[in-house]
């Protein structure tokens, strides 16, 4: 039986994930859905944000639907989502940003780079080690090339090789792999790429980059489609897969029933496509489109519908098509 782990996490995860979960239940009542409770809320209650048993539970799932977790900027607190990405070796973070006239897939390296977790705070100096390995780079660029092959066949390599030696290394491996695969490619400094994506989004197909740059460029690119409430992501490894909105736990709007559940719904659609139900994925996308066209919109995109009102409209549209 297909087993789906449902992780609400913190903040608006408790609001947007139930909507996405219900959409999955509606399309696939036969799946086995089970909750896994991790995050800051769990830490406040138990002193542990994510136990080994939680990681083990996630590993029993065919796919994980994940909301977002709060990571307080405290010295000793380890980010739960980073721990999960590493533990499940979810090395490819795929973040599609698309609308009329453009269709970009950001492929972010997800296990190393600036988020390798090798850091130290001393009395007068803090250091973070940026690790870019050959294996890590080869597998992420190969994943990006595979994606490009299923799309328009064009790869852009985002880096900062003018300053960082680790990015000279990253860029050169990416170029060698692109040449090997015979894929069309170009490369750009990540800061200039950030602006150019906003000015000429139609020029991009697949963008591959290191961990922190992918994090930043995907939040920036979400501007093109109406903000963070709309962009989903897939975290894929060779064995496990986790699907989550690009946004975080949004404490500023949590508990108010105003969060946009579209990113979570689209993450559920990506989950279905990943486990083989492309049609279900398309049904979720088209139900979202129907509801938006009918003028029901959440506040972040200019409407006044609440999370539940929007979610119920999507569930109704899903039931009708
Ligand atoms: P955020 O993505 O939570 O929020 C940024 C802004 O976007 C806020 O103004 C928020 O209200 C808005 N926003 C986000 N999602 C929205 C939605 N669905 N509908 C409407 N508006 C939305 O990022 P922020 O504020 O930097 O981080 C908040 C917390 O989330 C932090 O503790 C951070 O560590 C965590 N975080 C967790 C992530 C994860 O679990 N994968 C990813 C990003 C942040
Ligand atoms: Mg981010």
C-alpha cells in the first residue's frame, strides 16, 4: 500500500497542509496517510524537535508531504528541515516557477554548500565552511540535465566563480557534465542572474545552483508568480522524496486563516506526479486554476478568501472534475 507521511510542522503548516492532505485523500482514499510531528512546537513540548524515530518513520513512507518548520535563530538549535534533507539524502531540490510566458525550474543542491553544517562561533569570530564536493556537484547537475531533457533542453549554471573558488569548482564540473550530455548551457553570476530572471523570465528553462544561492533565487523568483504562497518544491534523493512549499512557517500570519494554500496544494500535485499519478497532479493544478478564475483569491494575491474558503473551493472543483 502507498504510504504518505504528513508533516504539518509549525505555523501556517498547520493551516495549509490539511488542505493539501484533504486533496490527496479525495483523489486517493486508498493510500495510508500517517502524521509525523516535528518542529519547534514539538521542541517546546518535549525538548526535542525531531527524534531518530521520526526520521525512521519518514523513511517508511513512499513520499512525505511537509509544511514548514520554524527555526529560531538560536546557537544550539539545529534546523529540522536541514536534518531531514540530510538524513534522507534529498540532494535535489526542484522548485518550479511558472506562469504565462515562462516556465523555470530551479534545481538547488540540497545537502552541502553553505548549509553543510560545519560551523563555529568563537568569542571574536564565526565561521561557516562551504563544502562543494565532486560527487555532490555531479549528482545535482546530472539531475538538472535529466530535467532539462524532459523540458526545453536548456541549462543555466548559477554561481559566484568570480569570488568563490568553491564555485569555480562547481561551475567547471557543471560545464563538463553539460558538454558530456550535449545539453545547451550557459552560466551566469548568481547576483546578475537574480535580476535577469526577473527581467527576462522567458529566457530560462532549468537553473542549477548551489544550496544557499538556490534558496535565495527561488524566493526572489517567486515574485514572478505572485509570491511565496504559490511556489511548491520537491526534495528528491535516490530513495526518498519530500514535497513542501518553498515558504516557511510564516509566524506573522500563522493562526489567522489567511495563508495561501496553493504552494502546499501544488506540492501535493508534485508528490502525485512523483509516485506515478500524473493525471491526479494535473487535476489539482486545474482545480486551482478553476478557483482562481472564479475570482476566489487569498489576501496575498489580492483577494479576501481565507485559507479554508479557498481550500474548500479547490476541493469542490476537484470533486467536480
Ligand atoms: P516565510 O516564508 O515563512 O515568510 C516570508 C513572508 O511571506 C512572510 O511575510 C509571510 O507572511 C509570507 N508568506 C509565506 N508563506 C505564505 C503563504 N502561504 N501565504 C501568504 N503569505 C505567505 O519566511 P520567514 O519569515 O523568513 O521565516 C519564518 C520561519 O520559517 C523561520 O523560522 C524560518 O526558519 C522558517 N522557514 C522554514 C522553511 C522550511 O521549513 N522549509 C523554509 C523557509 C523558512
Ligand atoms: Mg528559503
